[in-house]
C-alpha cells in the first residue's frame, strides 16, 4: 500500500464526505416522496471495496447506513465475479441485512481502473411498499407478507441496462407507484453522481492514495476502539431487558446480553434472548449489531469518525432462533421496539462495565401513536406523533426533558399544535412536562412529556405501540427510575388503557369528545438521590420539575419558605436511608424462567412489606451498574433474603451472601 | 454631502466615508471600545470628520449577537396560553446542536426565559381566529404584580394561534404596558405572525431578550452623536439586507442578529452590480470565521429557517453560511493524532504565534507567513509586526508531534485544510441548493479572503475571483448601499380553491397601506418607496413552503398555479401532479425606503504594472519567486500572470501559478485561471 501523509488523509476524508453530501443533496432534490424531502428519512454512504462503511455525512442515520455493510457483503458473495461498472443492486430484505421493508437500498459498485474500490449507497424510506395496510407498517402483522414486498438482493441495473421486469413487478405491488418510480429514478441518478464524484476524487489524489486513505480511516477508528476496550478490565458484563409483550401475546420478549472483554476485543453475546416474537417486534441480523455499534460509540469512543472500522474488534453473537435474528416468515415492522430493547440491555451492561460513564435508561419504545378518521369535509386523515421522553442523568449532569436522545437522529417527534389544529379535526388541551417523572438521582433524569388531544368527531380510531409501561426506565449507580410511558383515553373523566395487552392498540374506536393522552417516559437518574445537592433540589422545585412532596420523599429535602430546611433535610435523609429494605442474596435452583419471565423467589412477609403481589416486578439494587428487575414468585424464603439464579448474580456482579436493596420499580406521580 | 458606514465588530470598528459630490471613498479601522460610541467617534476623528458634517450614518453592530452568545440579555418572562408554557423548553423535542448524536452528556441549552418566569394566561384562540376562551381581566393584573415582584425587565407574549387573531395578545399587552411602564413588552404577532408556535415563541423571546440591550446601546450612540451636532438619520443594518431606524431596531432587536455579516453581502451586491456580474458568491474571511452567501441575479437568498446559538429565529435573514475557519484558526491534533484546523481561534488576543502576544499554537496566519504569502516586512493592518521565527517555532512543534514531517509541508497542509472546510461551507449554499459554482464569481474580502480566494475557487471550479478595492474594509461599504427595509408577513392558511377572487390582492393592499404609512413617517414617499410581494405556497399535505415572488396585481387561478409549479420545479426538479392542490400559507411584503447610493469612481488606466518587490512563495511543494505588486499602483487595464502577490493596507491577494490578474476600471482585481 502507498504511504499516505497525514494532510492528504484529512483532505481525502473531507473529499469523501463531500461526495456523500452531494449525493444526499441530489437525491433530496430529485425525490418524489414527502417522507424524503420533508422528513429526510433517507441516508447515503460511501463503502469501501470490502463493503465496510468509510464515510457518511452527519445527517445520515446510522440505522440506515450500518446495515448496508450486510448488503455489500451479500453482493460480494452472491455476485462474485459478476459485478461490473454500471451495476445497481437493490435490497430491503430484513432477513439478509435490511431494516424494515420500507427502507430500500440502492447500491452501486464503483471501479477505479479494474479494482472494485467503493460502493455508493442511497437508502430511503418508501412511503408504501404494499402489504395489508397503507404505509405498510402495522402492529398487527404476524408474517412479513403482510408488510409489503420483500426484495432479496436484485441487480436492478446490469452494466447500465435497467431490468424492466423487476422494476414493473415491484411497482405493481405498491400503493403509490408514481412516487416510488420517481424515488427510484432519483436513487439511480444519485448513485451515478456518486460514481462520477469518486472518479473525480481518484483523479485528483490518485487511485492508490484514495484507496490507502480509505483503509487508514478504517484503521484509525479501529485503533481508537481497541484502545478504549483495552482500558476496560477483562471480564463479562451482563444485563437483560424485557419488552413487556408482543403481538397480542402477554408474554414478554427478552433481550439478554453479555459483554465479554478480553484484552482489546469485545464479544457481545445475545444468547438467552427470546426466540421469534409473534408480532412484528423482530429484526434481521443487522439491527442488533447496529445498536451495539451506536451504544459502544456513545459510551466508549464518542469522538472521531463514524465508520465500521470501530466494529473490527467487536464480535456480535446472535442465537438462532431469536427475535433479533428473524427468519422467514416473521414480521419485522416493529423494528424500533426490537432495536430499542437492544439499547436498553446494552446500556445496562455498559453501566456495570463503566459505572462512571453510565447513563440513566431512556424511554425505549418508538412511542408511535396515530389518530385516524375522516375530517369535516369527509377527507381521510391520519394524525401521527412519536413523543420523545426525558434523557438519562449522567455523571456530571441532569438529563434533558422532552428531548430526542443520543441514540436517535434529531427530528421533531411531536407536531406543532398550530399545524395539527389547522390540518386535523382535533384540539390539543395541553402539552406539559410531567412533574416528578425524571428519575431521581444525584443527577436527575429528564422529564417526560404529557399531551392531551381531544377528538370531537365521530368514527375516529386510535392506534399506538409503546413499551416500558409497567417497568419504567432504570436509574444507574443508585439512581431511581424515570416515570414510565403511558398512553390511553380519558372518557367521562376516567383514564384507561384500552389495549388488549398494555401499550399496544390498533384501530380502537373513539367516541366524540374522547381525550387521547400520551405520556412519554422520564429518563433514569444517576447516583443516589439522597446525595443530590439540596440547592439543586430546591431549584428543581422552583422550576416545577420536582414537587415538594417529591423533594421530600425521593430526595429527602425539606423546603420551608422557599429555602432548604437544613436540619429537617438531614433528618429526613437519615430516615430514608435507614428505611431502605436491605436483603441477603441467596442462590436458588428452582426454575427461574416462567412464561418468558425471569423470576426470583421471595418470602410472603417480604411481599407484604414491599407492598407488591406475586407476579409483580421488583428491582434489586446495583450501585456499580444498573439495577436488575425480576418478577416475583412467592417461595419459602427467609424474610431477610431473596433467592436468585446464577444469571442474576452475574448481572448484579454479586456473590451469595451479598447484601442489596430491593424495592418496587418507582412509578411517577402523574 | 458625507455619508458614513460604520461596521462595529468585536475587535475592530471599520469606517467607510463617502463623499457624494466627488464619489471619493475613504476608509479607516480602529479598535472597538467598551462604549462602542467612543470607537465610532475615534474612527471619524481619524479621518478628520466631525459628526455634524455627516448627512447620514448607517452602522452594523454585533450587540444583539454578543448579547445572546454571552447570555447577557434582559431578564425575560414569557406569557403563554394556559397548558402550553413548556412550548419553549420542549422545543418540538429537538436537540438543535450539531454532532450531538452519540453524546449521552449532551445538555440542551437553557431557554432564555427560565421556567419559573414562563407564566400561563387563561385564554385560547382557535386556528380560525375564533375565541375559544376569553382573557380574564383580573388575572392579568395579578400577573403584572408577579412580574413586578420578580423584577422582570422584558416580557414576551406568545399565545396559540395569535397569527390568526392577536386580540388576546393586544389585550394582555395593553394591560401590562399600563401596569409596568418601565418594562419592554413584545408580542409574537408583532414580531413574526406565522404559525408553528415554537419557532414563533423562540423568535419573540429572543426579541425580548436582546431589544432592551440594543435599545440602550442605540440610545447612547445616538445621544453621543447628537451631542456632537449630528442631525441626520442613524440607521442600523438588519439581518434581511436593509436598514432600520433607531426606533424600529430598538423594538425589533431580533432582526439585527446578522447586522454585521450582512454588510459584506450588501457590499458584494453593490460591487457586483457596478461590475455587471449578476451571479456571485460573497466570501468574507476574517480572523475567526468565514461567511459565504450566494447571490443569484443580484438577489441574495433569504432564509426564515435560522438558528442563533441553537434558538430558532423565524424572521427573514440573508442566508449566510458561517464556518469556523479564519486567519486565527488553530491547527491541532485530536486523540487519534488526526490534524484539525479550527474552529478554535487564537482571535486577536493572544493571536497567532507570529503576533508575539503570547500565542504559542500555530494558526492559518502563521502558516501563510511561513509560506511567504504574508509579508514579513509589512506590518499587518499597518501596526502588527509579524515574526516569522515564532510562526516557524510553533509549526515545528506541531510537525514534531506528527513524526517530524517537513514544516513547510505542514504549513501548506494547514492552509489546504482551512480551504477544504471553506469549500464544504460554500458547497452547502451552492451545489447542494442546485446551483452550479461554474456560473458564479467569487467576491473575496475580509482580512484573509483574498489570500485564499484562488485556492477556494479552484476547489469548486469557480472560474473567476473578484477582489474589490479595500477588501479589508469592504463590509462597511455595504452599509451605505442599503435601503431602509421593513418585512411584513400575514398568515392565511387556505387551499387555493377556497380563496375568494381578489382576496390575495386585497390582503396585499392592506399590508401595503400600512407599509406606506410607516415609510412615510420615516421620510420615504413616492419614488422612494419600493414594494416587493411574495407568497409562501405548498402542495396540500406538505410540511414546508416555497416562497414565490409575485408582481402586482397578484396572478390568480391557473396563472398562479403555473407560476408555483415552475418555481417548485426549479428547486426540486419536478412539480406536483395536477390533483395535488396548492395551499396558500402566508403573504410577505418587503417594503423599501430608497436612499441615494454612492457612485463608484473610475480609476486611471495603467496597463503596465511594475512590481514593487519580489519574494519567495511556496506553492504545491516548491518555492517560486513572486513579483509583489502594490495595489495602489495598479491602474485600469493592468494585467499580469501568476505566481504573484498584491499587497495593500489590510489585505494580501495571492495569485497562484497558472492564474492571471486583470484590473477593471472600478479598481477590482479580476482573477482567473490563465
């Protein structure tokens, strides 16, 4: 390989990002779908000849670009020896590396002389790819055939010649063929532009230099990640998280992860996670690694480039069968929930790996809710939001309230009131931050958001998909939980969740005057709330983030005449500290996997003392990581003890005989 | 008659003086003072002019921007519709700070009105403008008492749907004005009567935050000048490319956020118009940053989708793209030993290493000095004596950490990286908006612009560079060439088919009546009034609008549809299908009070330039002997080939090998690849 000097390296990098930006701008201008030119739901990327992601622009979503590396690998396997200049491959199949069917990738190999040097990729969310409902995504899907057209790897353009048969076959199966055709044309044009720009870059700096730079950029990210991993003590760090239910079945979906550090390498093993979900909360093999990458990048090596060089020292193991490794014919439209389950499990495991860098858990679910019906002129409408929640507290700062979090792109997740009242026959009653919904902590989690929408019309319907309703986002390093997500309807002054399984409803019929409420979760806290500066708690009360009662009960801070009452605070904190319920952890050999739930055994006296019932979840503290939530089975266990299995000991990094606190996962007041 | 344009920047105050009778222009530069009025007087005295001699003074100011950046604005309370006080804090749930994905420690900037001062008022309008819940009068007086007790200096009122009916905002505003006469009160329907409550609220709160500070400053400046017998109008540059009276600017401070940078764009338009070059990109490179803007057919692109310090500003602003690359930008290595240039700048203090003011980090200026592009003999701006050995020492330290790469190679690389970042910023406003840079001329100014202009032009295939006379003070010229401007907007959300015949025309006439009255009160009538209409339109179902300039009378029916289709296609490459209905969102009017513009004087011909000197300059890995020309001595018709250097007060133009220079009759240097 030619030697590259450090300046040329930076110039070529700037040049590569410029290529991606120009491809982006071209596609944006030429596209036909509102999701693209308004919603910016698309991404472009430059991959090297081995199919590794080298360059993207900051606007490009990792969720779109990371999985492309699976597609390029597929191209090299399936079309070995048959890849030529002028080819364009298309792909959306989740089972072989796609996201969900709506995201269609166009990938063009770029040759420099005779070398397959790069791939240019344009991946865009198509408004409709067929299937059983307009827009193709549905919470009710149980098979992928209901979610639209599945495109295995197809060479749509063969050395410059368009495959009309494939194109027309596809367009015959979507609801907006005109727009889809326009988008496809734009994707083809954009990939051609990308090829020309790569050629120009090679002409300017020389083919070998550009190739060498590409390799160096990947090596640089790899070296940074190896350095970050080698700073972590060798060992295994575990966590698990349960999606509360799936596709009409109340049985939870478990994401179990082990992070195994060995020298400068990391193995991320999902063994023990649930098999296929009955509903759509499954993903193909690319999505869990995508979220692993995003979480590792965020907690281990935030700076530097975003390329897949950072994944070289990381191995991701997915079991089979597994909802993260979907196979035909499981539905994959609930990709958001499935992918967020990975992030929650990852954040929990990373918290015990790096307690000082731990961050309180996030709202998790996609929180999509839809109100549909016909407006006063008889035109159909769909009002759609996916409200963000609070972000987690971290060592040094409180979380943000009602704000997109660090694993998500920066889009507005709620509609302006003045837009939605102009466009839809609905009336927003209020939109406020939820008092006391931030997870208490030395550093508090951000607050969730509550919105109430009155629907005055006949025959409107409500659908939503959410999670973390009964088990809220966890706090870390002794911090408390954020308030959980909650969606439902207020009718005649009473709130209810009309869903057959909590948090998942499709096409629920509203009555005129019903008020739909959405409450997004608060972020988890960081550190013991009794250690929070009393002045910071006072400020929270003055700002209305925490109620006076919350200040007293969660933080032990007593306020009098707008100031901290020092003595009363000291006493209250001492009392709260001593009233925590400490237990001894003991080992159990009894079954701990019951109806998809991971359980512990607790004596009847403890159940009473905690104010819970068998079947509820409890939280076992982990002051150097994230607490473990287990479902409670009543057993013949000493009142001072809780019996847990080996796996639970590993998650808690505890030994039999260790003492830990137990409590109900905290629920927010409003 | 003498006209003065004064650009008060953070470091320097630039003065341009124009004598109408002779067309003579004089420039000077003095340090900015704590009381900025003192610096203004100092600059005038430098050119031996008394304020009483001036017929007009227009100035660009950074007061509003600095107030926001340094968080030194007024203590602001927000009055919001009951149930919606968190509109400001939640901000549509967006982060609005670049590169914050992957960052769990990101903290969103605090709103400028703190939550305890975000108070709710019982009232509610519907989107139709109908009253849903009336204001309860007693409640406002209670609120006023609360605001007084909290010693609030400024109040922003922003109620839902006030763009459709601002009666409640008026009602509450009137009560507060009566109860709190010392407090500045601003209403969202006055500042930006557009729908989308968060953006409107943010703009109104920013206005409440900066206006009292700007008003105090303008009052002080005006008093100082009047005390020195100045009796002409004092104008302030606005962000949208026109000027404002003191009275206007004091009420609408949020419209001066780009007051400084817009002067350069206005000067560019003026110079380009005189040189008969309609399509230009203005390129202003200073010590800490570079501003670029695209000007098509002598019209700058305007944007209403603006951010200042992550806070949205919906009032129209010239679309200026700013990047943290300037002469003072520091070259540094990150954790992975990758070389970066900027955005951190050494500024004026300590400044680049070669300034000998204690700066030890190598900057773009140090690199240029080492490469021979800056003169080691000629003091910078006539004052700062540069020390090449200090620049070399700073660069050598960095080169050592990079494995002892040759120091000149590093210097060349630093300049190239800075150029690459500026090219990225320029692509964003040209290629990425559908314009081909090959159709444009790059107008380079600012202390460092002419030095990097040819390199930047090469990077983007821009075929021609124009360096105006006095590029170091060029921005201030724009202040003298700008008309007084008011921007009006009226929101009217309706499908085209639901509009009554003549309705748009009638609404425009209402707005125009108000505009004429306001301009008349400022002394502009008849030929001195110029009105420019536009409509914000979209296809029904889209989230964002496209602005369509329209003539009077406004086209209707199929004509309007056809104009919109064409405009849409020019931006997005295709237009909506026939069944997609067109929706009106709002009407806009720009109203100008036309002032007398300077006339540029012609320079004497002198086609045979004689180099003053020569020096060794590094280009692409080799040293070249370069003739050094004195800008003052270059006459009309002068022509020479690169490599070459043109030195003048406040700027240096670098002409690389293979380029040619030509001087036009206005004294512009026109540079192009030979």
